């Protein structure tokens, strides 16, 4: 299993390096003075895209430093994810097969010295997608066991949750709409030599349609840290989240750990990020959301200097879902 995960991550890293070649050549052509003073670009803008994870409160890894007072920043991102999960617990059954396409919109504003606020909204579409065939071919080529539907039919969509014999959600056709809204308040707590630290408070509001949001209010607190060593940035975050129930399905409060490594060179940054979390939905001994660990590899480059582009791909670290997630975002 771990060989499979490692091979996926290596393949993704090679692909991202290839995509980043133009930005790499541009970075090599920069002056020595700009190379001597690497610029912080912040972490990648990714979360867990599995449908039974993304409906609850979560947010990307954050820097401890807020936006300067009176300044605003905007982000636009597009993320596609392929997923499959069929599991039966003591209280119900989950069957998820399809792909999601999420448009993320964000706005950040510096409220005061050491304080900023951020608004995040999403437009989500679920459907059959196009990746089932390539994923099957990849698994056959490398001899990996097939984890998708056994019917052999590609690019079908089904989103079904049954609890105690009653259908909570049962959709067989593509659908989409507005997801839940997230509001974040970040505070810088100080700096010491190369280390900086801060805190974040977050809330999720139930603006999403059924199946695109949890239908309740979630709230969370997090502690942020960053250490800088030359061209390297090491980031860490620990979050505690109070979860609301999903369509009368009990959800558990949980902790989340996020870690990130960034290497800066000129206009280009290379990233490796991980996140680990507890299960929110457990029926008996079965964790029906079951997406505890992910690794993200990506690149971020500036072109022009005040606009940041990022490309990333995500692979799960255990036998979970999604099977593959990739995204692009721009910040300015």
C-alpha cells in the first residue's frame, strides 16, 4: 500500500516539475539580489475534497502573518476530484462514485495591525466526470488493485447515504450549486528570530444546498507557526473543530494537524504539504468519511510579480478517497 502511495506522489512530483519548467527558467534568469532575498508566497490553497469531508468546516494551511492593515487580497481556484467509496456500517450505507468540480472564491482584508479577516465561498458540481478510464489504465499498468466500482462502467455518478433503512441522500444524476460559506479571523501573536506564530478562529455557515453542505454551523480554533531557514519555510498548524450534525447523522468534534514545506527560488516555490484529521462520521466501528491523511505536492510562481499562480495535486496517504485531486488557483 505504501509503495502505491509513494509511486503516486513521485509521479505527481515529476509532472509538476515538468509544468513548472517555464517558471524555473524565468527564476534562473533573475538577478542575484532577488535570489538572495526569497519572498514568502504563503502555502497552497487546498482542502480535502472528499464529499463527506468538504461539507464540514476545514480550511487550507495558513501563514501566521495576516494581510497588512487596509490591504486586500483575492483568490480564485478551480479544483477537480475523482472519488469512489462503498462502505456499510452498523447504522447505514454510503455509496459515492463520481467527480467533483469546485470553484473557490476568497477575499482577505487587513482589519488592523496583526489582524485580518477572510471570506471563502464555493460553487460545487458533482457528476460522472472523465477520469475513471485513465485511473483504471494507470492501475492496470502498475499492477495496483482496482478500488473503483466493479461494474466496469466508467464515469457514472451516484451519491447515496442510507441510515437505518431510510435514504438521507440519493442522487443519480449530476447536480451542483452553492456550498457552505467560511469566515476566518487571523491574529499574529508575535515573532522571535526566524519563528513566527499566530492564531485563527473560523466559522462555517450553512449556505449550501443539501449534499453540498452539512446543513449546520461549525466552529474552530487553530494555532499557527512558521520557521524560516534560508530558502526553506516550515509551517505547522493544529486545529480544534466543533462539528454540527449532517442531515441528522451525528458528527464528532475533531482535531486536525497540517504540516508544510516550501522551497523558494526567485519567482518559483515548490511545496510538499500534509494534513491529518480524525473521523467526523462513525457508525459503529466504521469511519464513513475516512479520509484521515493526504499529501499535496505543488508549485507556485509569480507572473507578473504581484500575481501568484499555483498548481497542485493531492494523493491520499491511506486507503481512502478521493483517488486523485488536482487544482489551479491564482492570488492577487
